C-alpha cells in the first residue's frame, strides 16, 4: 500500500510537492474550483503514468497522486476474478500479509462485500465502504478487520472495470469517511484513470491474468522471475540470505528484495509459507524442498 503523508494540520501533500489538498477546502469548493482541481489532478496522473519505470512503478505513482488528492493514507489496485475466486493486489508498498489476507477474504467470502458489490453489478460511480455497508459500518467487524490489516477504517472505491472480473482502486484513511466532494473529484478523473490502467496493461485482460483466472499452474499465477525462482529454491534448501547472495553473486540486500517480491507474488508473509506455496504450485525443483 502506498503511503501518503498526513501533517497534523489536516493537509496532505506528496513528497514532490505537486499537489496539496485540504478536506475543509474540498468540502467548500465551488463547481468551478472542482473542475480546476480535477484538471490539475489529470495532468499529474498522466505525468505519473508516462514517467520512466515499469508498469507497476508507474501504477504506484498513480496511486500516490490519487491518495494525496483525497487525503488517503493507503492505496492499492485490486483486480479480481469472482468466477474462480482469485485476486491480485498491486501496489509497491502492499505488505505480503495484508495482500494474503485480502485474497483469502475474497476466496472464502460468500459475497464480494462493500468493496466490490457495486462494481460487480456494473455500477461504476465511486463509493465508500461505509456508504455501501450502511449505518452500522462504524464498529462493525469488517471495519475492524480493515483497520487491523491496512491501518485504516474508511475506504473509497474508484472502479476501473465492472462485472465478474472487477478492477478497482482502493484508497483508505482513518477517522472521517470520504466526502461527497472527494468522490466527485474521483468521478471527474475516473475516465482518465480507466484509460491509464488499460495503457499500462493493469486492467486484467492481459494473457498472464487470463491464465490466473483459468487456474493454470503456479508459475503462470505469480509470474516469478528466473532469479526469484532460483533464490526461492535455495531458500527451500535451508540457505540463509547471506549464503544465497554469495552463491548467486549479488548483495544480501538484493536477495531480500527478490524474496520480498516472491512473497508478494505468492501472497504470503514468511519463508515457510513461501516454500510451501511454491512447492504446491510446482515452482520448485523436485529436490528443492527436501531441506
């Protein structure tokens, strides 16, 4: 999840200083001001998506701009296949345990819940979890779970794709629910966001995600690189990060980065779970998990 700083005065600005917003100002803005604010945000979003880097890195930059615009602390892109009960969480700062918890909830839940219900029904206007859940949201079990997993108890949903394979941005913060004016701002930039997600091929129609939805083997599901697979196999044999670094000829810091990436892709938070899932999905050589 991408963090957006929150100074004590209630304003929020990204580190580059490109955008500063205040909930009080947004609640009292005129229609003309909202249009100007939306145009400013559009320019920032296009710039973020056009910058150098991988699609995932540019998506992180888009999340950062969206988070700052509505004073959110966390943000992620969630794409789901409800027919096969699978999900993928995209966001450079998403912790593996939080991603795994979200995926588990989607796989085992009886219904999509307030984060996805409307998108599944084809309703693509932005909403919040509190509005979708109803008056009992405050203090509900689901709200407490969100706070435990993500450190926020209010979530705004910006849909990108609807139907049985919804794709949505989730933006979270603590305390007060997102205002109608903030949702209006998200709605104003929504067509641009939808276009950027498609241009970055993050909308779920790419071949790799189709393989995930079709239940292909684990290698297709989590897209491990050759080096990540190699590091994971050495980890399964009981080698420590420092030893693996010497064996493959790179720094220990690089090994930890490869492991962190692998954990995220596998949807786990520790090495034992990573080895178990990788073995079950056929990602490890036959002797790799013998210890």
